[in-house]
């Protein structure tokens, strides 16, 4: 195996390996990109929820601060009133918190009601008396009492009272006690802090069901702030949409990369294959040229030497020289025609053509070749054949190439049948030329590429026959230029049939046209 052949054989394998590595690299990069995108989406969701959590903590802190400020102010107001006179009637000021429901004073022994609560007065008084008796009031000269919050229960209901020490009118230490009405505290203090754009809601701790909740402080600790259901659903939809978009974009990028790599590798493989075909073409054409030239030279020198005295033998040699010259001319003409068509310089003289006569003339000119190779041959033509718009010389070239193919690739069963009939293809009427043989056949894998330039089947029987791989490509280009169709049917060892359809000429078509 020479170096050129070795490089051609390694080429597709190397390209396939490079393609696989590129696909693997693209897949890994796309997966990393997908993971990064999903992590970014997840991080975005965490940021949004952290912002909501921060806002919930801010509300809870603000609620506790406002509660303690208003409570301290209320207790100070009540303590100031008691220092003046505990007997004097008391009316709440306008800014008095409505969530303070019931006021009491405790001097260490007696509990005096300043403002009764709306409900459970007796039970509440018992709770306050019991809790105050358990506490040490001590001496105090505080003028700004610091609130202290105490918790208890009345029939499974939470009771919250706030107390602050102060000096009474007689200078003795006392405690002012305020009952906190929790439902009012919630509706009048905490809920107004929740703005519509916060997407937060206030619920009882036992009812908290969100992904997180922020418990309130102090006497408000029975409640918690959590994101609303609509906010959670919106965030889930946002995360899902962004995740889906990231996934789709990643898949599109991955698909584009795979497609691009596949296309580039395929293009590179085609270039390698084309280089291989062109290299083989040079060798095949050289062989195809040398064989008839050598034959012509051999028989020409034999005749020139004068050693052939029989007129019959001389005529035989003349026929061989003529046949090989025709073969050589056909090969050169095929190469030149293919080059002209590829360059867009091939011109056809299109005119209304009697397809019967065109096929008959071509068949008659090739009859000698068929008989020389021992072929059984037959021409069948229907009686109602239409005229076609075609270049007669080009159609003859098509038929000659197909018959020459049949002769070249036939085995021991040497048979050729040319049929011409009226047919309709794709709604168009015309003539159908069929060339049948009993040759070696064409493998299905090769049938798809049979009409490509320079292509030759990988079958050793085909390779052994030589050839440039241009005949069928030229046939296809000529048929396409005439607006026709060509189709091949073949079975291995059973033979091959080529069918060429040419559209019928228009009824009033009589002028010659130049088709390039």
C-alpha cells in the first residue's frame, strides 16, 4: 500500500475520531452550561426569597418596637395619672392604644381596677393578682416605668399583661398593669405594617405552612409572617420558566454544535473522499486512455509491417482500430462534456425531436459493438410515441452511455433490451426510454451515489472493469437539463434497468432553442 492510499484510508477514521471528540467536548460544555444556568436560576429564587425574609424580619422588628414604645407611653401616662390621684376618674387620651383592654394598679396587697376589660373581668383579675403576688415590687422612684410582659392562660386562651413600676401619690411603690387584647393588637398594629407589594401574610404559628416563616417577637409571638401562596406560585413559575428557557437554549446550542460538528466532519470526509476519487480518476483515466492507444498502436504497427497478407484479416484489424478509436473518442468526449457542464458552458440545441428516429439511429450505430461482444439484443418501440423537446445528439449520448454500461458490466448472460414507450410522470406526458441488462447489478448502497461525478462502486467486479466514473453523472446532467427524470432499478446478479423520462414537446413547438 503506498503512502497516498494509506493516508486516504486513515483520513475518514481520523476525522470520525476527531468528530467524536468534538461532539463529546460540546456535550460536556453544554451540560456544564445547563448546570450553571440551573444553579443561577436557583440562586435567583433564593435571592428573591431572602429579600422577602429580610422584609418579614424588618416588619417583625418594627412591630415590636412600635408595640413597646406605645405600651411604655401608655403605662407612663397611667402612672402619671395615678401619682396625682388614684381616686380621680380617668379618661383615655386620643392616642391611647385600643389594644390595651383593662387597667389595674397593684400596691403589693390590693388590686384596684382602673378600667375594666371587655370580657372575663373576674378571671383576668385573679390571674393578675396571682402573678403580682408572686413578684417583688420593691422600692422604686422611677418616673418612666419599663414595661414587663407576662403570659398566662384562661381556659386555654392566652392572656398577655404588661406591668410597670412607679411611685404612687403617697410615695409608695406601685405597679400599673395593662391587659393586651391580642386580636386588636394584630389588626391595629401588625397588619397595617404589611404593605400590598410585600406579598406577605400574617398567620397563626400553628397554621404556618410556607417554605419559611418569620415568627413575631414578644407578645406577638403567636403569629408569624410568611409569603403568600400567590407569591410562592409566582416564584415557582418564574423559576420554572427561567429554568425551562435555560434548558431550551442550552439544548439549542448543543444541537447547533452537534449539527455544525456533524456538517464539518461530513464536509471534511467528503473532501477526503473527493480527493480519493480524483486520485483514482487520474489512474483510471490513464488506464482507459492507454488501453485503446496501445491496441491501436499494436494493430497499426502490425498492418504497417506488411506481414498481414489476407484482406479479411486486414479488414478485421481496421475494424478493431476503428472501434478502439471510437471508444477513445467517446471517453474524451465524456470528460470534455462533463467539464463543460460543471463549468456551465455546455449548450444544447433543443428542438422538437422524433424520439423513435433518434433512438433507432443510436441503436443501429451501436449494433456492431453489441454483436462483437456476443450480446443478444433487442429494440422495442411503441407505435404512439410522442415527439420530445430535446437535443438529438445529447439524447444519443445518453443512450450510448447506458448501453456501454450494460456491455461493460454484463457477465456471462449477455443480454440487452432497449424499450421506448409513452408514459406520464408527475402529471406530464412524455417518452420513457428503458435499458435492461442481465449484468452483475448494483448494490443498494451504491444506487444512491450512482450518478455522482467520479464515483465508482466499491464492488471488485466494477473496479476490475476500469472507467472514469463520469458516464452516469453525464447522463444525469443531460436528462436534468432536458427537464426529465432518470431512475435505476437493480438486483445483484439479476441485472439492472435504467429508465429515462423525457417530457413531450408542446403541440405548437417548432423552433430551435439554445439551452445552456
